[in-house]
C-alpha cells in the first residue's frame, strides 16, 4: 500500500502537553501541520482528532512509537555570541 503522508518532524510544547506534527500530504501536494494532545510524551491520536483525515491518523498510528520516543523531534540549538573587545 502506498503511503499518502510522510512525517518530517514534530515539536513539543511541554508546558501545555501539545505536540505539532509537520509533514507532507502527497495526495494534495501540500504540507500539513496538525496538533495533538501529548501528555508525558504519549501522543493521543484519538483525543479530539475527528476532524483530521482517517488515513492520516492511521499513518501516524504506525509512527506512534517513533513519535513518542523522539525520533521525529526537531532539535533546537542555542547560539552563543562571543562579544570580545578588539583591543
């Protein structure tokens, strides 16, 4: 079976237990961004998701373990600027 979706990365808002999934919808030729409830890094694919395409939920269900364990997490790097005097 051909996949109609491809997850690119996720990012988490730990203070409100939400997780955003960004990916490609190959049937529409567009990117998607969907939000899920994810307490304790456990994505809840059946919590308030009735408005999402069922095929997308099935695809994300297959990827659930990878999502929960951080395989798709986008990493944020901190840039430290070193301001030295040029004396």
